[in-house]
């Protein structure tokens, strides 16, 4: 049995350029405009990093001495991990 998701029709005023770009993006993703816009909005609303991830992101931005990995050498990359 599938969960029923309540939906309500609504209207937004968007710039013509933005609407055109959204339509193009929806076509590229092979989705309807409604489905594409809803998924973009859901990503913005629901995919926020938790506090631990936010702290790690801030730490990575602030540190100048972060370790770099040699991705050209597979053995050294595996050893470093």
C-alpha cells in the first residue's frame, strides 16, 4: 500500500527567463515542469546538512593545512586512505 501525498494547487509569479530555464532543465531531466520544480524545492527544504556535517564543512573551509592526496598514484592513494 502506497502512502498518499496530499497536494494543493498553487500559483507563483516567476520571471520569464527563470521559467524558461526551469522548462529547459525539466526537459533535460525528462520530467514534467511540475515534477522538476517540486523535486528542486524538496532538495532545498529537506537536504540540509546536520550539525556534525556543518561543523566538518566549516572546519575544512577554515584549515589551510589540510592533507592532499596523490590521486595519480593508486597505491599511495589506497595507503593514505
